[in-house]
């Protein structure tokens, strides 16, 4: 028996009420608190970035999806941003970066000045582009490699064979990259790329990027744009620089036997980025960071210096910082930073579902001649000692060496030896 017209109208009205009550009652205006919020086409770090909102920008929350919000910008564009990008940040938003100027003494550049001098129409700001020109580097090379070489569908298929596990805190102490990380890091990344050149193996590039992005998804900086680049170099090495750039040589990959080992090396380098070891090392070399005024001062800096023109003195300061960081990174990091990267990197790969011995296995096989990073200071552990320390860390954490995958077959299908 069909419902009467009155009953149909009543049911329709009730359904409308239920739909209204069930719809997300968000429509809340919030402010971007991180240095920048990347707005993506979907709720995940593997989705395409369509545009970027900087600290202080206003967004309207439309709905919530896990660790992400669907938002609308003032211009009416919609997309997804991480919850952490609009949460109060633990790190100071305004700082003064000091560095050695040799005979000229100590120079300083505030984070407000850095933002004013570097912000451009894209994430690669004016300073990084000028730095590239000064070193006769084509910035487009890095820009092209910064684009993800896979689709969100590729990523979901890739990670379907990985079973993440909850191990509690991964041990990271930092949760935000800062303005200086992006610009100085981009400059250093271009120098490394120009010096060594990238591999032309697109299949390998895609594979390494998938492994790295799967790891990044489990870090406190799950929404950052980590960029994974394979260098065309037979020497087994890896590097990472501020801003999320991770480099590994084709020679390092050639010495590996499975995906867990690759994940271990990439995770180690990502810890350096997240914990800001490059900046920290520079600070210890006669530099310091001081607290500054409230974040609202940034607007004054932008108006005074001009967002589009920048400032010559600040650019010169940033060049000095970039040059010094480049030497630190290429020359090898300090023991404390390496130890932390080994431990937290091991935590990360185990949480992602890999065998926890991935990095240790690679180090044992590589030996001193196959060290993934060079030590020019003589204060940094050899690979055998590092591997033993990692295995002791695994035992102390109670990680099972029998659990987790190594994905050996997939590794050999995607690499060339």
C-alpha cells in the first residue's frame, strides 16, 4: 500500500530534519598557525597540493576527516589541510637566527624578515631562486623533482600491503618546520642536485618516493611535502636538508636487498629533517636563537620590506646560513644527531609495518666502506658500531625482529642492479 500524500510529505520533512542534524555543523573560521598550510585535493600527504596558505591566513572549516579538515579559503577555493596546521604550534613562531660572519662578526636575520624576503608565488621563494642563479643552477630541476611521481591511487595500492602498528610515541620532539627551513633547505638541495645530478630511472624515483611518503604519513609532520631524490652516484650515501629534501644515491640502493633496508635509510634522513639537526648544528657553532615579539609583527615586516621585493641584507644573511649548512651536511653530522636519527628512524619503520632491523641490516652489510654518510670530524660511529647500537635499541623497546615485512620481491621488481 502506497503512503498517502500527507504521509509522504511528513516523511520527507522528517528526512530533511535528520539530514540537517547529521550534516557537519562546522563552518568555523580558523587561522593558520603553522608556517604554511598546504591545501590538498584529499585528506592525505599523497594527494596533490593545489595551493598554500601561510601563517595568519583565515580558513573556514567545512568538515572533519580523521587528521584533516576540509576547508574553504577567502577566495572560495576548497581543499584539505591538516589539523596540526591550524593548531597552536609548540615552536616559537618568531626567532632571530644568528650565524658566523667571519671577520664581520655575527649576523642576524629575524624570522619575520626571512618570511618577508623569501615568500614568492610558490613554495620556492625569491631567495632560493636568487641563490640558484648565483650558483648557476637551474631551479626548475628541483621544481620538477618536487612533484610527486605517483597518484593517490598508486599510493593506496602501495600501502595496502603494509600494516601499521601503534607503538606509542615515536620519540620526535618537534612538530613544525619553520620559514628558514624551507628557503635555506631549498637552496642547499639545489646545490646537492647540481653537484651530483639525479638518476634518470623514473621507475626507481617513483618507488623511492612511495616508500618515503608512506613513512612521512606516520610522522608528526604528516602533511609536509617531503621530496625524495635519487642521485646518480655509485658511492653509497644519503643526505637530507631542512625543508623536507631527502637524497639517496643509486649506489646506496644497489647495495640493498629489500624495502625494509631502503625504508630504514630514508627514515634516518627524515629524522634529521624533523628534528632540525642541520639548524641545530649551525647554532652550536657560535650561533643562537632568541625569542622575538608576537607573530603579529610579521605583518609589519611584510609591509616594511615588501613581500615581492625582499631585502638585500636578509638575502645575504640567508646565503651565509645556507653555505654553512651545506658544509655541515656534506661533511657529516655529529654523533648525537646520528644516534637520534638511528633510534627514531627505527621506531618509524617498525610503526609503519617494516622489520625493525632494516637500517641495521644495511649498515652491517655495507661496512665502513659503504657508510651512507661520511664523517669528516672523526667523532661519528662506524657502521658496525651503529648497527650494534640499533639492535640494542630494538631489544630495549621490545620490538619483535620476527614481525614486520621486508618486501624483498617488490624491492627487486622496482630497482636495477
